[in-house]
């Protein structure tokens, strides 16, 4: 079978990398389309996969109105490789499969993009989501007791490298905190915000008194903070997250990544609230791995307080062990679904189950 993966973000590149590897080992042909966004092409290239790249408009507002161009590029590149099955994260892959009259499997974990999710359900054959997903979007929707981040951060696939301390140019065992600031340049980020420049300065000033500070910005950063930039390759970020004393962030995916790795997370943006994504609510309320705030000042205050707690990382590693013991290996599940498609789905639906 020839399987096409459509990748739009760095997080998606990580999610599919082990799944692609195992499908190749099972004898499948794989093709990869990567949007020229952030470090997504760099990540795919790092893992040795060949791929085709496509570009989109730079402005999030313009991209909103250039969706047709985006879909058309996906369709043309996909048509040229004649896939048997299309796998992706959203509407572009679903529409491409529909236009090619080929089956498609989508992974969706953001309940906030309701219109996009509804359209994806209309065009996709199967949608897979975490069990924490709060909305049901039809009979084609399957829930799994896992997170997409476990596809690459499960201990079976990720082993932390202590050499990251050398790359950070600090002594082994030194305490450090990573600050991650969002660019808020995706279509679903319209009207959203996180830490202001003033908040960023306050975080650096306060945390520097207690630990080393490294900043991983998605977008621009005030010139005065450039010296704090994280001095490592994007493909080494998870090793840095594992050994960090804390992550303070206004982003989404990296918050989940750090929590899964056993690193305390302070998260602040205006996604936070009763309508927040189900995975963040579970990570906070059930596993107590993250703290989420709409108010940046409360987030900063909590970060300072957590850094003063003795045995902070040891506490979080115990929480991580509980999470890992209760979640399934999503890589193995997705490989099983794709490798045996459509029979894998037929067996599931015939049994009357929609949750794994």
C-alpha cells in the first residue's frame, strides 16, 4: 500500500515519524508532503525521510482567505504520487482524499476548531482523537486513551540524553527553566494571545535569580532577550525539556510534551478556561502535571513559587509514571489501524466500540 502523510507543523512531523518508520518496515511505501512552516521540513529531513515541500502565505489573516490555494497545492502534489491512503491532521488531507477518491485517516485533538472539525468529518473516512476530546463528531470518530505526543515521547521511543547540558553550556545537574513563547500565527490563533513583552521580561528577571533561563521563541523576541535564546537544534528540544526544572509557556503542544516528560508546566494564554482542550484539563486536574492560567501575572507568580519547592522534579516524575501506566502506546495503535485498514476499523465498529 502507498500511504501519503500530509504534515503542516513540527508537532505533526514528530507525531508521524515513528509511525512512518514502522509502516516502512512492514513493507508499505510512504510519501510525505510537508508545509514550509517552522522547523517541520528540518525535522523530517533529520530523520532521513524524503519529502515534497509546499508553501503557504505568511500572514495568518491572508492564509484564512487562501485556503483554496493551500488545498489545491496538496491535491496536485498528492495526485502526482497516486496514494492508496491519506493520513493527516485536518481538513487539507481530508479534502485531498475526497477529491482523489481515496480513503483518509485524520487525527484531531483540538476541540476549539469546530467548523474545521465538522468539515473534516464530512470529507474524512476515519477520525481518531484522544479520549479526552470533549465533543463527538459522528460515527466515524474513534477515541483512544492516549495523546499524540506519546507517539514520539513514549519511553519506548524516547530516551533522554544528558549530553544536552554540554549543549546548553551549563554544568550537569544545574537547574534551568525553559520559556516558550508562541507566535500566534496559525489560523486558529486569530484573537488569541499569551505573554506580553513586559511579561517576558518579568519572567526572565525573576527566574534568573533561581535558575538558568533559556528562551525558545516561535516568533520575534525583544533584542534585550536574545542572549537567553535556547542554543540547541530544534531536534534536541525534547532532551532539554526532560531535564528542565520547569517550562513556562503560552503555547499548546510543548506544554503537553513537557508534562509527559515529567517537567512542571506553567501555561498561560486565553485558550485557558472551561472550554479549554480536554487534554489540558486532564493533565491539570487528573495528573496535576500542569497549571494553566488566563492571567499572566498569576502564572508568573505560580512559577516563582514552584521553583522554591524542594524535590520538585522528583514529585513530577512520580506523576509521569502514573500517566504512562494508564495510557496506551498510540504509535502501535496507529500502525495497526493503518496497516490493516479498512479491516481494522471494521472490526472495531462491528464490535460496537468507539474508544480504545
